[in-house]
């Protein structure tokens, strides 16, 4: 007569994982909770035991003990159409997700543009549902950061809000790219190649990125050419159509312009289309520089000279900063600023 070993049909326990891995129960708990205070060997043994036993942490029970949900929210103040079609948002989510893989945290995404969406989001943003919140694409006077502060929920902003770029602004936890420096570099590049009537298609001035990139343009044009011509400034909303409309308007007002710095690649794509329609050769007649280094920049005709911003790294840093806040780690600075870099292609 032979006996057959069968796997228990009961739910594997923390103690069972510890026994299989040959470590203490506390070590298993630290691995499950994403603590860095575990040796690589012990972590590997625990992870293998978890896989073999099919152990699934009891989040509800842990939440009662730790008072944590192991969930973080990403709130984007844009429409679903923009979130799911513009590469910027996909790259941010990839970066956030890759950083959270090193932790037990789960990510949920919500859009908060319409009044109904915002009401639902605000109702859900409590410590009973999430441990922290990532905020992206904020516009001026958005009440969400203040609401989260009142509720005691840690939050991290993707990009500096526009009001933080003004005197007397209250500090906030954020990760951003050097928008001012990137725009300045773009304009210096154009002026260094002999362009003297440099226009800009700026982004929304109620958003930090739009305001900062216009600031960089203004500083560089003033330094190189002595001042800003108001007729050479148009304002878009980061969409392709707004870039095309702004380019047409600039050509009507200043047909002699010989370069344009565009505050996003998507708007620059629209600007290139408008220039072709107007019979302007790029870069012979008008040089064009964008901002983002999105995939569309390489696909443009001609390929777009642009300012690279490390969007995935921005997402990773946002997630890491938020997790550190949730854990109560000592953090040296509430702000992380990432470098940008000019990428030369055929449009300028």
C-alpha cells in the first residue's frame, strides 16, 4: 500500500511559509510587507516558499493590525481620452507601477475632471481606502492637495503646481523635471543657430509645466535678443489641435518668424502640420523645437528636435517618495527635480 502526499486545501499560513523557507515568522512578515531589512538570501527563500505554497497575504487582517490598506491612488485631473491616448500618462503609470512592484502596495487609477468624477474620488480618498495619493496634471486652485492634508493622507504631486512657482507659495511634496532649464536650453539652441524671431506655443498657464516652460523661454529670449515680443507668444492646451491653431495664428500676426519653441511634442506635431499647410519649409524657413521626446517626435516629418524629459523616472520617483512618506521614513527634501536634455533631430 502506498501513500500519496497531497497539498493541504487550507489557506497557507505565515508560519507555514516560515517553516518551508527555514526562517523566522518575523522575516516572512518583513518580506511580505516590503521591508528592506531582509538579506537577499532570506528574501529569495521566502519568495520561493510563497510561490510553492501559494500563500496570499490576508490584507484585511493585516490592515487591522497595521492600520494600512496597502493601496495607493493615482488621481489624474484630465479626461479619459487624454489619459489613454497621450504617451506622457502611459509612461508615468509604467514608472509608478515598476516602483510599486518592490512593495506590497497596489495601485488604483481614477480620473477627476468632471464634477461627478471629482465627487466620487473625494469620497473615496480616506485612510480606510488608501494609504497615500499621487496627484497628476493639477490645475490652479485644485482643492485636492488641501483636502488630503486635512485628512492626514500622505500625497506626492507629479509636477509643481503653478501656484508654487509664484512668490510666497506654500511648500509641497513633488517630483518634477527642470522645465525652466529645458525651455531655456531649447531657445538658446535656436538663437545659437542664428534664429532671431523666435516664437513660442506655450502650455496652459494654470499648470506648473506650462508656466515654467514659458518662464524658460522668456529668460532665454530676453538674454539672447533683448526682450520678448508679445506677438510671438501663443497659448495652447498641450493638444495637437491647439498646436496647429496657435501656429496658424502666429503666422498671421508675425509671418516673418523664423523659429518656434513649442511646449509639448503633441502641440509641435500640430504646429508642423500648420507650417506644411502654409507652405513653410522646416527647418529652412522655420525651425521647430518641442518638449517631451515622446515617440511622436521621432515619427514627425521632419523628425522633431525636442527636450527630453525622463517621464518614467518621474513616475518611479513619485512612487518611491510616497512610499517613504507612508512608512514614516526620514526624508531630506520634499522635492525632487530631474534633469532634461536637448535631443537634436532634423526640425531645427
